[in-house]
């Protein structure tokens, strides 16, 4: 039990320090030696827990994805209306992805450090999966046009949100909430069943 606790404490500490370093310096300028030194462990300890720098980065990215997911959920739950939850959750993604501690890791370094296929797989297992589930619920609830393919809708919205988030980070600005919500609302409105 003590070994498990010590291991958990070490990995938690390494992840926090690594996230700080990846955020500040970027993946390619971070050295495992500096992380090990700040964590007061050997470089071998990092290899033991994460195999290599990329493994450590993937673990940090997983933590960032969880943070963004929590922000999506918090934003979506500001409404009880499922359609409004879609819009608010999408805005939560853009804002969460652009949070200072997430932006560089998620939007800038992850695609280049991991390669497009790996980054896309991680994105599909996190943000896209959550979005797909909500869109499937909207379809089941009768909110969407009959001919809407929920998988294609998910890909369309996810791609647009990634571009929107990237655009915001390049300008180092997150769109004002009303402008962001209006943009997302217009983006998704074409999928919605028209009320008769």
C-alpha cells in the first residue's frame, strides 16, 4: 500500500511539474532533466512511470483533456435545455482549450509532438466522444432534422470548434462570450429541426 501511495504521489507531482514546463516552454524545449530536478527524482523515475518524454506528455495531455471536459460540462449545465447545452458546451470547449494552462499543450504542441493520427485518436476519445453522445441524445429527443447523420454532425462541429479555438489562441484572445455563443449558435442551427 505504501508503494502505491508513493508511486501515486510521485506521478502526480511529476505531472504537475511537467504541465507547468510544457505550458511555459513548449514540448520541444522541455528537458526531462529539468523536470526530474524540480521533482527531486532521478530521470530514471520518469522513465519508470512514463517510459519517455512523449509518454509524459500524453499523460499531461490526458489531464488537460479532463480539465477541458469538466469546463464543457460546467458550461453546459448552466441550462436545462438540451439544445442550449450543446451551444454552451461548445463555448466551454473553446474557452477551456484556450485556458492559459491548456492552450499550448492541447492546441499547439499536441498535434506536432504526437503526430496527427495520435492527436486525433486522443481527441476522439475525449472531446469528440462527449460531443457525439450529446448529439445522439439530441437526435433521440427529436431536436435534429431527420436526415442528419450524427457522426458527420459531430465531425463537422468538432472540426469547426478546433479551428475556432486555434484562431482564438493565435490572437491570444478568447472571443467575448456573447460573440462566441452567437457564432456557435449560427453554426449548429442548420442541424436543428424547424418548428412547425
